[in-house]
C-alpha cells in the first residue's frame, strides 16, 4: 500500500462526532480505524517504517488512546512499552510533569525506572492538538534520562498549531486535519 493509499484509508476510518464531549467540540473517533485490520496495521507499520527497526529502545504511549497505538508499535520495534499516565494512576515511584490546558492544568507521570539513561524513545499518541501533552511527555522522557527520537501521532489538528511547541522533535503525523 502506498503512503497516499494509507492516508486515504485512515482518513475514511476516522469519524467526526459533533458536540462530544461537549457542545462545539468535534471529537475524532478512531474506533472504526482500530476495528479495520488493514487500517490499524497500516498505521502501526507506518510509525515503525518512519523511524526504522533497531533505532528505538522504548515506546512511550500517552494515556489513553495512545496506549492502543503504542503497544503494537513497541512490539514491532522489539522495544519496551512505557505508559505515560494521568497523575495518580501508576503504582510505583513516578516522575511528574505539569502542563497547561486551555481551562487549567493537568499532570502526566511515568515510572522513575521505566526509562534508562540513553534509551532511545518514540512517544506515541492518537492526536496532536495544542502540543501540551506531547511536550510534557517529552520532558518526562528527558528527565528520566531518555533521548526522544520522535513523536508520532495518528492525526494532527493543524489549526491548533501544537507542532510549534515541539520544534526540537521529529513529529510524524499520519493524518493532518
């Protein structure tokens, strides 16, 4: 499948849900994409192909839909999977990073021992919107001693300009909206 064919397949498998979770928001529902083996496998393969096998030690998946994409990516890289979660969800000692939301602040955490110094890490999430979550995840990886190889997202909402918060990183977006 060519890159153009994959992009079109992925685009057809993401559906818009108007006014979810609140009025005025158009939610990008990826469940049809996940249910389609060809689309799901194509998305995973595109991330692995972009960075290349043997170049990644860990894949950090951002809660929650990022987990779904990051775990098979880690498997195909032959790398470990590291969950990046909302505060208070991980059971062992953690590193925490706050970040700004349009309506306040939030915090992400990862286990202190999840990444070893020098580990090459790809961060995976479903959507790049304002860039705050991805930037916080990258800061956590770096604070743990890891090297951020890149940030890969299924889709980028370009009108929110999140990529501007990530100028030092290779950002791969399989779809742009």
